[in-house]
C-alpha cells in the first residue's frame, strides 16, 4: 500500500512539473552577426498574456566560429542584430509566428560589456510586441575572461491606462450651477434691485447739478 502511495506522489510531482513547464507564453529570439543569417538564440518566457513579467530561457551558447565572427564584425564597426516574433505563443503551441520585430547595436559595444545587455520590450498588453531595443550595459562584476556567454536582462513595458476624466462629476456641477441661476432668477427682487441701473445715473446727475448751483 505504501509503495502505491509513493508511486502516486511521484507521478503527481512529475505531472505538476511538466504542466508548469508547458504553461505560459513565449517569444522566439534570433540573432545575426553583420549581414549573416539569423540563428536561434533562445526564448523569452512570459507568465501571462499581458506580458508584464518575462525572463530569458534556453539560451544557445556561441560556437567558436560565431565568437570569431562577432570579434571580426566588432573590428569593422559592424552590427549585432537581434529579432523576435511579434506575437506571444503558448508554450505548448507548435505554431510559429512568421513576422518579426528587430533591433541592433554595435558589436564592439556589446563585446565591451562582456555581452552583458538589456532587452527592452514594449507590448500592447494583449500579446503583441510593439517594439524592442538592445542596450549594452556596463557591469562592474563582469567576469572579463575568455568565455562568451550572453548575460541578458529582459525589461518589459506595458501600456498604463490613463485616469479617465470625471465626466459625471462635471455634469453634476453644471446642473447645480444651472439650478442656482434659475433659483436666483425666480426670487422676488426689491424696487431698487430691479431698477438700480436707472436710479444710480439719475442720482449722480442730480448730485453734479446741485454742486454746480452751489458754486454759482
């Protein structure tokens, strides 16, 4: 009985790990040296379709020939190019996106940071990639040895919904001001309140006339 129980536990753990591995979304990442052809470099895994959390997984190590090509391109002030698919795909999906979004940087700048760099990804929050950029980042803790492994920091930016205007509050304020004006218009006014614009000029004219007569 214990053996059966342990077997069930092991099977459950394996199933959970397999399910966790196949969950989420991914982007295929490819790179090229100068005018060379693009080759797969790895994948970027996202925990959800919104794409606000991501990490670089399954990196492909540079072969000796690729290292030599990168160094050659760097001496010629050539470009290191990178591209990725424009749509997040489920990890378990076998379909591949045929459209790409790309960027580049100078190969000598990338070598100058020992391949330490940041990948900035802008998404629409719905599973589509708007733009990407690669930025070589100096690192004080970099190894400075003869190994050539990419050190990639993935930074994802998603749209932030702007605060909507308080339309209801504005309309309420307009209605209150309208009712206030109507109330003031309907309130009875005194004789002076109604005809002050006629009384004041007459009084002023009489005061001026009296002052002139006294001077004579």
